[in-house]
């Protein structure tokens, strides 16, 4: 059965850290990712020196050596980034790429840089992903399968005969065999549902994630949306917030920087109107709340019920969608448990696994 993790805001909600948390406790047989190298997932793993960032491979297959990794047919792949991640995280023969995934080439980066400098792509990371998608839409892009025959190291990771892909689909269809679909970026950046033109080059909803990953809708068991207590956007002309923009010192924090470009992030108060709009389109089954320590630093040392700001925020979200995961984060998602006194429906007790 498939679990989908998507972002509910403008990306950087902590999806990478949350996927790492899930991978350590839920036993996914496989994890699949689409997207492109412009979106980095950050998490913590002591085996690889602490803070880790992946831009191509799924987080779960790095964290759990028993989890098979797969990059779907809708992904945009930077070959050097992929090669580096496979080597760094010891994924040879354990992370595979669908042969129809699109290859990102230097010309794509040059094209996007030129257009961006003309002011036509607000907030672009300039990684070339949008240009690669445009080239693919024109049927002019190379696929991984076309190039793999000529590049030796790719022989151990390109799924030319789709043997591994069929295994992933079999896992997804079998009850008890969980497959994690790791979405990238967030709802507010969706090409179709975000604030155009301040958006990314693809849709970011669960249906789009399934399509990029090549997974069937019929086998979805849970859709989980990850939300920050304070949404962020990339610094500069990256688009509007729908609530009051604030300064980092207002919440006693140093500015965060983006994972891929290293730019300072902008931050705002939680956007309840956008939250409701996201719920209407995404219809998540559950929510995970991250950066709750930004609301109250005492969450590290006190029960959540003794941290009024976190408690009240949780209750407001919980009125609208089930919220079994509450955590503090940057790259290391630390679970802080659900509220005491919440009535859990019969058969759903496992959702509160590990609560304090």
C-alpha cells in the first residue's frame, strides 16, 4: 500500500526529516521519488556525518538499508548529482531509475539562467529543471534509458527491463507491503494551484506525485501533508505570502537558508486561508506539524499540554484534519507525541506509535 508525503505550503516544510522519521519506524519495502534536483530533502543520519541532503534519491532508502529506492519516470535527473548520491549513501544496486526519466543537461541550466536573468522566471533556482521539463514536453529531451548504454556506472542503477519497477508495483499492491512516495516542494508552489508565476515548473499535489513516481491511485492508503508552524519562501522576488510576513528576530531565530541555493528564506505567520484551500484540493488523511519549537522552545523539556502555543495550534489544525505527528525540526525530526485526551478511532491506535 502507498503512503504519500507532500508539502502543504511553499516547500521546506521538513518533508525530508519527516520521511526519515517514518522510514525508521514503519518498514517501507520501497520508496519512490519524482521531482528534480532543484529541491533538496534534508535529514539527519549519524552514519553519514549527521546532516544529510539528497536532491535525487528517496530519503527512506538512505535511512533504511532494507528499503529499495526508486526514481520514477516523471523525474528530472542530473546525472552527476545522482552518481554522487549513490556513491555517498552506498546505494549501488539498491536505488534504481526508471528508463523514461528525463536527463538534465548543461544546456537546460544555461537556458533557464538566461530566461531568469531577463526576469521571466521569478524565484528560479536556476538548476535547469523547468527547461528540462519544457524540452521533454516538446519531445526533444534525452531519457535515462537512451544514455545508459553508453555510460558504464549507470548499468547498476537504470532499470532498463523494468524488473525493479514491477517489484515496486507489486509491493504497492500488496496489503502490508508499504511503499513511500516522497513528494517535493509544496502546494503553494504548484504550477496549477500556486501563485502563478511565482511557482515551480510542475504540479505538486498527491495525484501529480503519483504520476511522476509511476504509482497507481488505487493503492493509496494514506496521504500525509507536512506543515510548518511558520511557512517560508525563498528570499528575494519569490512571490507573496497570504499572511503577515515577519522578521526572523521576531521569533528569536537566525535566518534559515535554502538547501540548494543557500539563499536566506523569508518567513510569515501561518496562513489559515491557504491551509483551507490546500485541504480542499489535497484532501490529506493526516498532517505532520514541524518546527513546533518555533512556537515554544519549552517543547524540548515539557509535555505538549504545558506548551499553550503548540497546544492551541495543534487543536486548530486537528479540527480540520487528523494530526498524529507533532515534531520539532530542522533536519532532525523529533517526535513529540499527540495531545493527551484525544479520542482515537478504533483501529487507528497505531498512528500514535511512539507518543510521549
